[in-house]
C-alpha cells in the first residue's frame, strides 16, 4: 500500500473491510490452521455469492456502481489499451445529488474494474456530464510535450447575482492514464450568461477544419463551438429549434460520422437525449438526426417533424459514444444509462441504484429511402457464453407452446422465427412465482412489443408497469430476435438491431423458465439458441489510490 490509511476514500475502506470480513468468514468455517487460509479467488467468490443473496437485482453482465447512485455515462474514451467509463455519481446516497464522476476501466468493454472517484465537486459547483478526449498533440499545452487525457464537463452551481442555476464548461486533465486528475486553473473555460440550460459538452477533433469541435445543449437546441486548444472556444453554429422532438429539455448530445453500409457514402449522426416531462408517459428517451456537419453546424437530411428514436424501450438514456477508439478497430460504440428520469430515484434496487446498457456498436443502413441507425452489443460480450442449447425447426401452436427450463438467470437468446400463419408469437420469461416478462410480435400490425406489467416489482412508480413497442417489418415472413436477460433488465434486438427495446425489470424470483407460444395458427422456430452467461466480476481496483489532495 503506497498511500497512508487516512488518505483512503470511505468506499475504499468499506471494500477493504468487506474483503477482510469475507476472508475471516471463510477461516472460521474451516478446520485446521494453514488449510483454512482462503485464496483471493475464494474470497471473491464468497463476496459474489453474498452480494447476490443480499441484492438480487445487482446485474450480472451490465455495469453498475459499487454502491450508491449512478446516472449518465461520461468521459468515454479509449487510451493506451484501456476503455474508460466515467459516470454521474452520488457517492453518499442512492438518490441523485451533488454530482461526482465515478470511474471504471476495462480492457474489453465487458470486464470493468472500479476505480476511485475521478472528479469531486469544487468551488465552481457539481460535476455534471461531459466527455474525455486524448490530446495527442498537446494542443492544450497541459502535457509538457507528451499527450494525455482531457475531460470537458459542465460545472453546475448557482449564480450569486441572480440566484438562478448556472452551468459552465470546465476542464480537468490527467497525465497518468486517468489515475489522477487535476482541474484546469482557468476554469470555467466556456460560459454563456443568458443560458440557464447549457450543458453536457461532447468534443472531437475535426481534421478538415483542424480544430476541436464541441457540441453541447442549451434547452431547446444544440450549439457548436470550435477551438484550437480546448481552452478558448468560439460559437460556430446552432441546430434544433423546431426540429425533432421537444417533449423535454435537450440533454447529452453526441455527433459523429459513420459509413452508410457498404455504399461508400457517409453521414453524420446527431444524438440528443430528451428529459422527462410529466405529461409524456415514455419519460426520458433518446432521439437521433441524420445529416451533414460542415465544420460549423449540423444540417438535417430529414424534415423537421421527422423523429427517430434510438431505442423503443423505457430504459436507455443519455447514451454517448467512446472517443479515440483506434482507426484499425473503427467501431463507434455507445453505452446508455439504463433507467428513466420518470422513476430512476424510485427503482427497488437497494444500496446501489443505476446500471448501464450493454455497450453497442452503431452502424448506418439504408431503409426505404431513409438512412437509419442499427445497434448490436459489442462482439466482446460473446465471451460470457457459458453453456448453450440449440434447437432447430420447432413448430409452435396455441395448444403446443415450446418451453425450456433455463440454466441460470443470465441469458442470451437468439430466435429465428418464421411467422407462417401465426398471428402473434410470444416469448415469456417466467419466474418461479407469478411474475413473467412478455416479449411479443403481432404479425398483423407488424408490431414488436414488450410487456413488463406483470414482471415482478412494479408498484414503486405508477408508470413502470406497461406494455410498449415499435413497428418492425418482417423479412420474407421472418423476424430475428436477440435478447439479453440480466437480473434487472432485458435488452431486445430485432432484425440485426434495426429495432431495439431496453427495459428494466425486477422479477420477484429469478427467471427460470422460458415459454414460446402462438396465439393462433402456427409459427416455426427455424432456430433457437439459448446461452447461459457467466456473471462478470466487477472488482474494486486496490492500488494507485489517488487522494483528494490531487484534485486541485
Ligand atoms: C442527463 C442529465 C444531464 C446532466 C446530468 C446531471 O441525465 O440531466 O443533462 O448533466 O444528468 O446529473
């Protein structure tokens, strides 16, 4: 241990004591002296089981904080072999509060190690959402001839003159791969006195104009700024008034270019999350626009009233993409907060609250004149498959459903469904008790839906128990569903990610049975694979502990 004990964060002390306690528990239940000493692996195993018993909704494959409240993903960046995931974090409560940036790192987007809190609130306020970039050429002058990470985020406080909320953009930098962070002395670097909502900067290097571009949101529109050094910013354009959905305040923008299939063309994607509005049952959700970026502003390819949703479930919000994934890899990977402002503070999860979606690769494809986004979990998720069962050619009728006992409650399901004469096919995910989550496809309406009204605990908020869905056209009379089930959520990808539904569920008992049925007529499961998944350990990184003192 390189640092003295009094420099440790409360959470680190809790983790160390929990670890020691679990080791002690193993020692006292064994006979003999030496033989009773547990290995680290055994202690981790015991801890994992304890967590599972204590907290049945703690996800097994989705990222969640070690404890307490989490919302948006922040500062997503790949640097020197590591993916960084920072997140809006309240380390002293399981409800939203003064925001910090929590931190985790991963070699593969699947196995995350929790790291100490990266950014604490300071004299300029709480640390709201933002991004990280690699300053490869030391354009900021912060890296003494080398390169490093710069976080660009919103400082949120109250304006002393007006008493109104104030949001300004600030910088922090790290010279040691994100282990320790320093706030920039000249913070804030961007303020607009007249804008009350002015937040969530996302920055990227734009080679054509040889400068950094920042997109951020200001209530009902996105604004674009340019900078040579990440420190001085000039407004270059605005987009959004009267465009797309304005059901809620605009939040968490992202802007990037993607190829359109193999057409040789590319398009720009502008992602905008929109906040909750009491009169909208869907709550907070995410829309996207397709168009061009000319270095100054975004130009929409579609009519202003054309609205495209990223996800048709209720729990995918504030999603943004990783910066600096190497060109040889070439993927654009997004992760979202798997909750909804409508009920996020009420979910029945316990001492922790909030999880992320699976990380997903975004692609563009052409559909009936339109260019649309598709998304699928990153291929790294495949390493979680433990045991698999495959069946082909199963005919399902109303009287003869297909049922299967699942091997665990962490599952990946792949179903190629030939709709034949069936008018509605349903996949029911059932617990030992009464609860079930229904996924269905209504062939007549060409409608994919998810029904969580009887999925377990739902009464913590009046809008949680619901059925919702999206239009999905079959392809040659068939649909393909890929489903990931965790202890707290289900993600449904239809026709290779053309339509996606992400929803939290809180089953009273673990899901243990699966039933595929047809309301009438017959459907054929051309193929059906079900993979039991390994539970991912999310260890708490123990060394290289930075102290608050570093956070100047
Ligand atoms: C989105 C959001 C952001 C803000 C952050 C505060 O969920 O409201 O606009 O920066 O959360 O935690």
